[in-house]
C-alpha cells in the first residue's frame, strides 16, 4: 500500500498551475493532400509548446486563436508527415499541404496503457504496420497476415488446414514449457488466444490422452477470429522495456491492434470482392513400383494387386496425393464498410463473408463478421469510444497429423502403394464379371477395405466429420474525461474496459462403417465438445501532461488494471454408436472430460515520460501484478522499465532500454489434481501423477536493448538496428520424480536461460515521383538461446521418443538442440541439429506506375532443422519417392565396428533406425513468395463518369499467397509443427494438412 500512496502523491504534485495568454489574432486556412489536392478533415493543428489547438472540419477548414507574436504551429494527421510552420506576426491566413509519410517516420506509437510518443523519439524497438500493408492479398486469419512483415517476429504455420493454426514468436525462445504466444490486445481488450482440444485426433486416433498439455489435433488459435480487413494499424512491442507496462503476461511480447474508426464528413461506402482458387503448394512424390518391389514390400498380396491393376486392368500407378490433396478449392471473400460522421460523432461499420474451400474434399473455412465502431464527443471535456465485433467462424479440417491407429490421411497414404486401387467401386468392378478383387462382395459406390493399412483414407475423407463452430463477441469502450485543461498542462481520467466472449462447439463423427471403426471393439465414435470462455478487463488511468516554457514535456500515467478469465471446456466421447445415428446419446458408451479454469489478476502501474525539446527522450516506470495462478496470491511481483533516446541530429537517433516482464504459470500448476477412480464399483479420487508446486512464481524476463534509427537520402530511406540480450529466470519446468515419491513428475521454477539476437529493418524509396514510386523494405533478424542454469537433471522433451528425434534441455546447450540415438564416447548426446534458424529475412516491395500497383513479399529462412517423421512413415510403408535411390549408410558389423555400405535410401534409413536418428533430421531452409498483388486504379475522371458520379474510386486486380516455394526439405513444407504453438519441439513433421497456394481476382470500389 505504501507504493500505491506514493504513486498518488507523485501525481498530485505534478498538477501544477499553468499560465494564460491573450489571443490577439485568429488564423484560418485549409489543409489538403499535396498530391491530389483533396481536403483532410480531422487534421490536428496545435500551438507548439501548449495544448491549445483545433482540428479541421469536414471540408478541411480550420480556425485557431493564437498570440500576435511569432509562433510555431504543429500539424499532424495519421499517415502524413508532421509539419512545423512558423508564423510571423500579423499573418492570419495559412493553407497547408500535407505530404504522405510513406516510411512512417512521423507516426506515434503506444508507450504505455494510456500514452503515446512520436516514433522519432521512441526509445524502444516497436514494429508498426498499416492496414494497406497488412493484407495486400486475402488471408484466412490475422496471424497469417503478419508473416514476413517485421524483424524479430517469426510467424509460422502449424498446419495448412483451413482456419489455422499459426504460431507467433517474438525474439526467439523465452520459455521452455510456459505460454509462448504474445499478448494480443484489440482496442484495449486482452484477447483469449488459446487453443482448445477438439477431440478427434486425441481421442479417436489415440494420438494423445484427453487433457494432454500437447494436444495433437493442431487446433486453431483464437486470434484467427479477428477480421484482418477491419484493422487500422498494428504495433508489436517486442522487447521487455516496451512491454513492461503489461507486466506478468508480456514475456512473449505484446501485439496492439487498433481497428478502423469513422471520420467526420460525408458517409463513404466501400465494397470489395475477392474470388479465387487454391491448390497444393508442393508434393512429396511417390515410389515408382515394379512387380519385384511390390512383392518385396507387401508379399504375394502386393504382387497380386500389382499384376491385377497394372497388368490386367492396365490403369497404371495412381497418384494418391492428387486423389486426396487435388481439390482446387474455391475461395470467396466479400467485404463492405461504411464510415462517416459529424464533428461530434463518427462511425465505422463493416461486414464480411468468407468461404474458403480446402484442397481436401469436405474441408474448408467460413467466417462471418460484423463490426461497429462509434466515437462521440459529449463536450470539450468528455468523449467516448465504443468498439463492437461479432464473429461466426466454421471450419471443417478433416483428419491429419499424428495418430496411433494409421487413420489420418498422411499416415494412411504412407502405407498406400500407388499400384493398389482403393477407390470407390464402380458398376464394372462388382459382380461376377468384376475385374477388381478388392470389390468382391461390395456394391457399386462402396469403398473396399485397405489390405495393407487399418483404414481407407478415401472412404474416411468422404464420410468422417470434423466440424468446429465459433461464436465470438468482443466489446470494448474508452471514456476520456478532462479533469482540467490549461495552456501548458492537462489532466485526463481514462476508463477503458471490455469483454471478450466466445463459445466453441466441436462435432466429430466417425461412422461405424469405416474400416478402422468396424475392426475396433466399439465401432462408431461421436464427439461433442463445448468451450465457453469469457475474458474481461478494466483499466482506470490518470494521465497528466505538462509542457514548460523551454518546450520540455512531462507525461505521467498512473492506473489500476483488473482482469478476469473463465473457461469451461467440456468434451463428450460416445462409442459404439447406432448405425446412421450421430447423436452422442445414440451409443452404448459415453465418457466425459471437463476442465474449468478461473483466473484473476490485479495490477497497478506508473510511467513517467520526459521529452527535452524533441532531442532527448526518457521513460521510466513500474508495473506490479498479483495473480490467482501464483503460490502467494496476495504478493505483488514488480516489472520495472527504463528507456532513453538521444537525437544526435534530425537523421540519427541512439536509444537504449531495460525492462522486465513475466510469464504466468498455468492456472492449475500450483495444485496437485485429483483423478477419479472406480474400485469395486465404488467411485473415489486419487492424486494425479503430477505434483503441484504451491510456491510457484512467474518466469521473469529481463532485457537490455540498444539500437539506432537513421534516416537518409532526404528522408527517402530509414534504417533501424537493434541488439538485445534477455535473461529468463525461474523457468517453469516439469521434472521427473522417483516412483517412491508417489508421483511421476512435479512442476517447478527450476532454471535460467539467456536469449540474444539482432534485428535490422531497412526501408528505401527507390523511385519517388508524381506518377511513379518504388518502396522496398528488408527485414533481417537472428536469435540464439542457451540454458545457463538447471536445477534438475538434464532431460529430453518434445518429439515422440529419443531414437525418433527429441530436444535436449541441458546446461550449456541451446534449448532447441535436437538429439537422437547418437552418443559420443562418454555417453553424451551428440547434437544432430537445431530448430532455431541461422537467420530469417524478408523482402517486401511496393511499386506504383500511374494507376498500376505491384507488390510482393519474399520470405527467406536459412537453417532451422526439422524432425521429418513423415519420411519415416513413408519408409515404413515403402512409398518414399527416393526409396529406390542409392545412398551411403554407416552400418555396425558383427564385430561391433562401423562400416559404410551402399544401400537404397529406404532400406538404408530403416536399417540404421534405432541406432542413428540423423537420416530423419533435415534442413528446414526455404525461400517463399508469400504475397503477390497487381492492381489497377482507374483515374478520378473516369470513375466520376460511372453511375452519374456516385463512385469515388474503382480498383481491379489479381493477387496470390504462397505462390512459390524453394526448399530441399523432403516433406510438404518445412514450416510445420505437429504439437502446435509449443515453446520447444515445434519442428516435428508427421504429415500434416499440406500448405496450399491461392490465387485471387479482386475488385473494389467506393461510393
């Protein structure tokens, strides 16, 4: 409480009295765009060194009372360069032309929970992106649109399945087993970005047990619900100093999203339509079979199938990749929005319909969203901002990824040789004259059983259901009330709060007619999953601003935050269902799983920012948090920050920052759970196998960041360079325990880790003319991590087994080190690879010539190894594309000595399996064309002639996403994660839903 009283006292001491002046003249004028001459309503004009100012009206006109002496006006508008214009005594008319700020050197960024700072003074590395740069080509989800846009922000897909999921990682590894995703804040609301167990992969295919911390259904991140087209701008707080004001949840960085707002003036309506197609990006190929190889792999039954289909029927080898992944899914996106308002009230309304069909039959993703944003000024003292979003999304994801029953598409295809025909039986295939032995006893239209695998993937694709529906509502509001306002100081009270609610329903149905179901003990499985989540947060802020006569400004922010989270996850599994019935009550066995999570946080914060005449900028503050997830729920944990920048000139800035952030443990980590048990017909409870840690604390990340920002070539180029070092303490770990303890593992704070890296962002206007521009951006970053302290024995984590490839957690090693069966002479694991890339780069270009606009984004990842267990599966099935090619393999002879032999790849890799893991560790480097767009905007004169001048603009174009990839990786895509958004063990490939390329035709117009 002493700290809280001190904060209040400091704020009151800053409420200094100001001085007044006599307004001796009125200056008026118009503000327009330099290129087009169009008016700019809403432009802010301020008397420098004061808080006295005005904004332009709907026609771009303004009127401002100023002193008669020489003064300086500061003119700002989002997306345009800030201007400072000195007015001589007696001047009463000033027209202003604003130049577009293509490189965003004049923008402002968020520095706290209720304050902003000019980017030119910023002391931290904060990445920003506008709406135009975010989605040049349509994308299913917001997080997917971030890929390749920032230095230090690694956005990678877990799977190519419709609807996600995506992993967003800022500045490398910051935890081993804690939360890995950044904190997403949309219009002041902290969003739930969790992934929820959908049930199909984990229960029906026995990939993992219910409640597993690493579900293998590759579920969607819930940030996918946000409509990217509604976003105005995004700010990414990468470092601990920038994110410290978000305290115990900001160790992985913070992504601040601001959605579009209205503008005073005539109502403007915009419409856009995107129509396209998708197809598989890359195929892995299949083995070219002969009669001999068919018999060798599958025995007499394989030879008979080969002779029947290749010889008697003469159908040739079947491309099963094309059979499963060969759909050219239709993609549609319709977007309409309206914005307008008066000087007091502005609104933005939008609606979107998206329907993306997948490259696998019966898969796809649909989204419907409505957004309403309203801003209203009640008086000079009070204004209210209200943001509302309502979303319904639906995804059908099929069945892909790991399983233990060879049911998923990838597993099944690995054991489906191309000489075998398991396609649907035709009229000619059945009956006494049928030529297909697989169809004996079947009717036309039925699928034969797979003779070499427990399931027929074509049959599974056509009848299995895996559906997810999400309803989401996000509400937030911000009330700003001016307690007092004078020429050189003001004090605002800001109340900001919101609610994020979603309900998720998962339905999966595996009919008893399927091969793997009818051969099981309880044929027919039906799953019903329901998740209800509600997040709410409330901020109470006081913001005091003071400017001295020497143009030194002080910005003080103090406040409280309250946050609640409630999640109820219910999963019902019904087996042995009645034929033709899908309801869970139409089954003989019903099993229920439920997890209820409640989490409460309370925090306070203080931040002081001092700007010395736009030359020296300093910022310091502290955040205190307590949480119900911690062992001591009444104890505050503190997260300080200190940052400063110095402008050597208008073109060179040096900056340095220090800060701390936290990462909370899972809500149940401090508890030892109780599991139900049935003994002799009586129900009871026993302790779970994992022991909780009742004094658990947050992980803490301390970071030092230094850097420089440069502008050059008459502000045609910018360069941002940063180096950072993070020290992560109190690592959250799950350690093994001896059986004598009564547990198998326990949760601990038990280690330290160091992460460091460099980031470089270069932007340059290669061409800059009235009708021609070429802007290029290059982002480069690399990161590395090392375990510096470990209070438990070294251990392996991630993957499936050591001999299949896993990750070694040991002092002195990178936490993303991949090891396997290989040991050195001392019995230590030999490093076989590392999941962390050597570096990543992106090249983003935008060219304009007349009405034509061309944009493209190339993403390059160098290094970063992948455990390719998909190749192991195809080796086991004898279907690998390179199975019969020859390679050199190290064998162990009868005398225990190594020898090198020439073997076919498939045989060689399987021969050394269990002793050597290296053949399945592959380089995950790639070069991708992430985005490509070409559009043409019709001239204003031609547009005005349409529909009697009702159109304000018209643009047509084509665009594409993931159009091309170059890689030596032998899987579908090295950008893959079997276990989703985990900290360690992402790069494990068990043949997920393949990545697709998409191509669109676009038309948009405004009225």
